C-alpha cells in the first residue's frame, strides 16, 4: 500500500521518515509543502534550495550597489541575513519591485540578481502555488 505524508518542516519530515522506518512501513513518501506544490506545478520544477540561494546571494553581493547597505555587505553574516530576508519576503509574497523605499529597492536589486543566478527550474513559493493551483484538475 502506498501513501504520502505531507509535512511542514524539515524536522517533521525527518520524524515521519524515522517513524516509517521503525514500523517497517513500505511505500511511504514524505514530502514538504514546497515539494508538493512543485510536483503539482509539473515537470522538473522545485522550490528554491537554501544552499543554491546562499551561493547565489554570495555571488551577487559584490556585484550590485545596495545603497544604505553598501557598508555592511562585506561583513560576516550578510549572506545569511540576506538569504533569511529573501526567504521571508518570498514566503510573505511581498513584491519588492513596486516600492519607492530605498532599502526595499536595494533588496529588490539583490533579488533580481539572485533570481538570475538560480537554476531556471527553481521557483519562488508564490510562483509554485500559482502553477500548482492552475493544475489542480490533474491531481
């Protein structure tokens, strides 16, 4: 018998896999909400991988002008802070390109450069949700 368990966090996914292993359950698939949306969206799409995002931010930071953040972009922790900020912005579905606030414009420039450096199969959460919703009839 096959079954799929949908989890919200990495820890919940790990615990579901451990439980399946302890009970010798076969045919159990554990997926996150992001992976489920990507699967429904179709093809080879995937949510943005944190490691790929970190690499893209690290590569993009030296090449763009960040306005007020220019003095701190080379400090330790900037990559981690930028990754966390972009992840939160994307999960909250905030559109950075339509703002006039200087700090958010700097973040929008970073977002644009980061998205160019990510593989084309990786999509922001809102894009995956929209694509998945358009294909619900196939589920």
